[in-house]
C-alpha cells in the first residue's frame, strides 16, 4: 500500500531544522514518502554537514503529478533561492499548490522568522496558512497525547488580548477542537477552559469570565465534555490536569508556558480547521544553536509519527 506523501517546508535557511530533520530520519524509519520543498543547494550543503548518507531523489514539477511515489523514499522539489526575501514564501506557495491539487493532505513546516518573512502582516504561520486557504475558523493546538493546550489568541500582544476574547471566537475554537478529537483521534475529549483574569475575578465592572467565558461553556456543556472556567494558576496542578485531554486558555503564555514546562519539546503544533493536517515542531529557528549539534529532534519525530501511514 502506497501512503500519501508528507510535504516538508524546512523554512528559514538559518535555522536548526535540517539538524533535527537528519536526526529524526536516522532515529525513526518513516514509511510514508517525504517531499522536501527547498533549495537543492542548501539541502546538499546541510546533508554534507551532518554526514547524511541516505538517498534523496529530485523530482520535476511534472513528475510529481505523474510519478507514483514509493514508500520509505525521500524526494526533493528544488526551489532556487534567487531572492532570500521571497524564498520561504515560494516554498510555501509550492506546497499550497500540491495540497490544493490533492497530491496529499499532510504538511510539516520548519520554523520561520515571523517578522522577516511575514512582514508583520500575520501574527504567525498559523494565520498565514489559514488565510492562504481562506479559512476564518481555525485553532492552534499544542498536542501531546497526555495533555494538549490551545490558546484562544495566538501571538497577540498582551494588551490586545481582551479585545479578542468574544463569545463567537471562544465557541468556534472549542467546537473545532472537539470535532478534531472525535473525527481524527476517535476519542471524545474532556476539555477544560481557563478564565482570563486572576482567580476568574475582576475588580472592574465588566468581568470577561462571568460575561463571556461562563455563558459559552454553559451553552455547550450538554453537547460536549466541557468544564470551566478554571483559574489558570491551579488548573495545571497534577490532580487537576489529569482530568482533561485539552486545556483551552485565553492567551499564548497562559497555556504554552505550563505545557513546555511539563513536556519541553515533546509536543507538536497542529493547525485545526484546515482541509489538511498541518504540523510544525514546537520550536523556533534558534539561530544561536546552529552548528552546535545539540538540538533536540523529539518534536519533529513526533510530527512524523503523527502523520506517517495516514
């Protein structure tokens, strides 16, 4: 049985991605075909640097639509780096074309410099990809089989968070997460929702926990396994977090700080609500680690495990 290929966009050329990629391939035999979408020149340089002895076959853009890709093989679509400013976006655009034409429904992207590549137009890659496929409803899930988290707002400055905590947005994210767990993972998730304010209390007249978060939970709790709002300073205590599959928080560091403290890099970032599965390893370009050969590949290994043979 031939499985659909996993597309991989390595991202920034100045990053640790190829180090963790070659470590991952050496540590774990991937059955599904892999298509790397990047510069051949850069790939050759990196493979020599990390003494990768495996074979990578280059494909033309016509071959990829006609050729039957073999399991356990790694392929390359060469994207020349003629303009560093547009290189990463050109790699993504190529991947998007393949996804739209049904070549596969699986993609992994490496880290990118949000300020340089996205020109501050998007909060992050999650929003960039969702917009490229005209998807308004999506969610960022940091997934670990033991416990996952989702921030309602992603890479938003803290001063703007309150503005984007609405009943509509909160309800959409909860339903997207519940649907993903039921359809893709085949389980009925137990979901907790944190409050926005300390102890879910506020000295202000308008308390978001009472006026927004609680009403949404109350309207959905008979349809899905949903509880809250919980104070975020206690929901991650062992006796509390063990009761849930997912904890939804109101802002990025409220839930990503605890999840990374618990699992470090043993988690993957999945974008929900797209017509395909998009995963990125849970780390950035980490330029300071380039060349030190000390980067942990576990997040990419988990991403490959999640998508392989699907």
